[in-house]
C-alpha cells in the first residue's frame, strides 16, 4: 500500500484536481513546477534558514512527566505551539510564499478558520512585502478576535464570508472565487492538505519537518526513531499530515487522527467526517465529505474554529479508508476537559484544536514501555475567551 500521492494527484482513489476552467492554467502551472522549485538548492537554503532563524525550529519534543504518570505510558509533546505565530501553520506559509515569489506573484490570498493560517500568511506577506487578503467566516471572525487583530496589524485585509455556515468552508469558497477572478497576479496559499492537486502534497511536504524532527529528537531521547503512537487532531489535516509524514510507511507506528464530534456524532452538530462522510468533491478534490442523500454538503460544527470542516484532506481520507490511521471522534466537552487538564498538569494552554488530540488519551490504553507522541499544533491564547466562557473562569 502506498500512502504518498501518485503522479495524477491521487491518494488511492482520493484527490485529483476538480477545478473550474478559469483556474486550469494556474493549477497546471503549479503542478508542473512545484517539485522542481521546492526541491532545488536555492529554495531549500532560503526555506531552511527561515525555519531556523525566523520560525524557531526545531521545536522541542517535550517529555510530559505528569501526564505520563497519569496514563501509565511515555508521553512526548511536539511543541508546535512554540513556533513563531503560535502554531504549525507558519511552516507551510513560508514555503508557499517563497514559491509564489519565484512564480512572480504579487498578491496573496488565503482562507482561515481558527485564524492561525491567516496570521501565518499575513506574517509571511509582511516579511516578503506582498499584498495579503484573508477570507474568514463571519462567525470565526467573532470567536477568534485576537487573531483577526493580529492579521490587521500585520497589514492584511480581512474579508468576512457571510454565506452558508459563515465558517471555514465558506471562507474557502470565497477565496477560490477571488482566485478565479484574479488568475494572473494572484497566488492562493491554501492552509491545509485540501484543495486540488498539487496543494495537498505540497502542504504535507512543507509540514513534514514536524515528523522529520520527531524522528531525530526521539533518537536522542529514547535511542530509537519511531514512537509507538503519533496522535494529532484533524480538520483539513495539515498538522496531522506533517506529524504522520515520515511514519507513513512504518507500519509499526500507530497513527491516530482525532476529529471533532462537536455535540455528538449523530447530534446534527458535528464534524465527524470519518464516521459520517461519503465520497464527494469539495474545493477541488475528491475526498470523504459530510453530505445529504442528494449530495448537498452538510454544515459542520465544532467548538473549535479550525476543525469545523465538512471534509478531510484526501491523504487522510485514504489513511482512514485503508485502515492505516485510526480515526477517533472527540466531543466539545471531551476536548475542553482535555485542554484544561493539560493546562493544569503541564502548565501549557493548548489551542482547542490541539486539545482534541489530548482527549485521545482517555479513549486508548497504552502500556508503560510504549512511546506516545502528541502533536501540540497550536497555543491557546486565541481561545481564551472560549475557555473562560466554558469553564466560567
């Protein structure tokens, strides 16, 4: 079984590029040059230097002693929350912004849910002196106010998506519409492993620095490169793709993807794609998608602004259907309890997205000698108002 993308842009039967004719030249241009550019020495030299000096990589692999004692196993946290801008998203935006410059693009657009990708894109644009437009659902703008303020401070224009559920799906629709209208000078930085080929592969490659570091850091800490488990939250799935990437062909490494069950898998207010999703096309790729009997996309819900996506990246759809990764669904309540537990046991406030991954500890049994790596994809300052309201702090 091959878990990497094939030449046509598919992971098994998922992926591809289902795009309007107006976007065909853009996507074809990207597809024909992206590997040649990002694997070139000048690109890698610039990218690696920025990851080190600007992002602050490598991020620590932290042994969580109190959590380990509670769950009777060895738990390590990959501290992506310590990246510049507070999440893993910056790894990808820097890679894509260098690519955009090499393609001669002057105007950058992006979509964002939790705001972390928007902040990372605005940051990269400020660094490179490029115009930045970020599309964000009206509801997400209200619940992620600190990140909206950051984007505006960084010089980005934030445009609210007012259609549909007014969250991530709708922000992506608006961004694609913009790209169709401005195909020549505009580059679309997609923030997750979604969209038409080559985006899922490109984003996964830029985020693969996470698993690359886990391997070398674990070798130093434990004398072996491979953990027994890697756990990560999944909305579209970029942090999980990065954390899983170098372990995909290591069958002894158990991959656990944790998605948002919202108020319950069958509550009607959920984003549990692995359980409820069927084959469908969204935002340019074939994947697992929550939809009605007649193929209308179901509105997703999660307390976490970054996980309420009705689908999942095609790489994850393939990992799910092939059984390579185990998918767990975690409710709002379970995620919030896991978030406050991490805060009070390890002194780390996680993003609510990341808190979903920690809730997996309650759903699995680990043995004392096993090594569990949890990808702590983002920090929780953006979610403080949600935590405060939920726990009546």
